[in-house]
C-alpha cells in the first residue's frame, strides 16, 4: 500500500489512475489528484469518489509530504508552472510527460513512463525507464505501468524511439485504418461495415502477432495464396513505398521527440 499524488490529472493522469484502480495488483492507500482549476477538481471529485481532488497549493504540499509515489502528468510545458517543491520528497517521481528526461525531473528516485491513449481502454502500451529507483519501487512502478495494458522496461536512451512508436503509433495506425476504410467504401461497402471491418482487421491482426509471437513477415506470408488477391495488393503497397514511409514516420517522430529534450 502506498500514498499516491497525481500532479496534473488530465486525460493521461486519470487514464492511469483508472487503470491502477481496475488492474494494478497493489492499490494505493490514498490518492490525491491535483489540477489547475477548481472546476477540474470538482469534476474529478465526482469521477473518483475514493480520491481527494484539489487545486489548492497547501493541500498539494501536504499530500506530497506524505506521498510515496508522485505521478507527474501535466503537459510538458506546464512542468515549470507547478512550483514543485519536491526537495523533502523521498519517494519516487514518475513522469508521463513526453520530452522530459529523467535528469530534468526533481528528486533522486525517478521513472519515466511513456504510454498512449489506448490506455483509456485497458489496451495501452507502456515503456518504462528508471534512475535511482530501488528494486521494490521498480516492481511497484512496473505494476502501475502494466495496469494500462502491457509494460516493458527499456534504457532511457531508447525513450525517443518509444515515444514515436508507442505515443505516436496510434495515429499512424489510424491513418492506415482510415485508408482501409476508404478502400472498402471505394469498392461499395457501406460506411458502418467499412469502419467496423477496418478496426476489427487491425485488432485481429495485432492479436495474431501477440498470441503466436511470430515475426509479422511470417504471418503475412501465410496470408498470401500463390497468385491470389493478397500478394497482388501487397505489391501495390511495396510499389508505393508504404513500408519505408511508415518506418521513416517512426524515425521522424523520434527525431522530433529528441529535439524537444534539448
Ligand atoms: N494525451 C496523449 O495522447 C498522451 C500520450 C502520451 C503521453 N502524453 C503525455 O501526458 C501528459 C499529459 O497530457 P494530457 O493530454 O493528459 O494533458 P491534459 O489533459 O491537458 O491534463 C493536464 C492536467 O494538468 C493540470 N495542470 C496544468 N497546469 C497545472 C498547474 N500549474 N498546477 C496544477 N495542475 C495543472 C490540468 O488541470 P486543469 O484541468 O485544471 O487544467 C490537467 O488536469 C503530457 O506531458 C503528454 O506528453 C499524452
Ligand atoms: C483492466 O484490464 C482488463 C483486461 O485486460 C481491460 O479489459 C480493462 O479495460 C482494464 N481496465 C482499465 C480501467 O484499464
Ligand atoms: C533523423 O535524424 C537523423 C540524425 O540527425 C537523420 O540522419 C535522419 O535523416 C532523420 N530522420 C528523418 C526521418 O528525418
């Protein structure tokens, strides 16, 4: 059991709190959600009756003094607005903020979690990097990260790549999904059917990779009947350089993430 404070309880902060409450193996003994506005605090108090929500500086200070875990979940540019006095804090600071490095975080025990919006639906991915965190606090942090879906530990130097693949990845998948949908509609499928089919095809394909643990290329080859429809479509994608374009999109997003930290 640990006391938890969430500094900046917006989209990501509340997604992680919901995930902890639903799926973490260890639950917090207390939760304090800190927002900027009174209106957000009032809304969160209704949404999370087991937590305390506040925008008051005094209450924030008191909560941090007794907390064991502080999750920083505001927008990266808001970090400096917080007037973060964590000098007396001797727990773990966990940052969800893109582009904020471990060395830029206050305190001595620190972790960075990169996750994504599917976390809101229990299907998130999380990558975690640590600095100065004890074995038991690492396990607790991995439990928190894993509650959004799946979590892996990576070295901090790989965080920009993870930001690109994990954080931006859903948008890249949505573009592909939109294209599948458009293709279906082009060939006469009703909109509802095309939307459902495009989403289900991506979900199902992801499930095949997760369950078989095969390389995607192996599964792809199994779908191709010689002389059939699938290999024909795949060659069109290769002609257009889709594979390279998607891989380079991850590279570009990682480059941009790296430029934010400077
Ligand atoms: N959204 C995503 O898809 C996504 C994906 C991966 C990572 N992230 C990371 O997650 C972090 C949070 O993003 P988000 O989309 O969840 O942001 P958000 O919804 O805008 O939430 C920001 C929260 O911080 C609070 N806040 C801002 N300034 C404050 C201050 N000075 N004092 C106290 N509270 C303050 C806001 O309170 P009010 O409600 O009162 O304004 C709000 O609760 C970002 O750093 C981002 O890099 C986001
Ligand atoms: C908890 O995990 C289940 C199963 O993985 C998932 O369906 C559910 O959405 C998760 N709940 C939250 C709030 O993340
Ligand atoms: C990313 O940055 C590297 C190093 O600066 C550069 O060589 C590469 O071309 C960049 N990638 C993209 C997609 O712009």
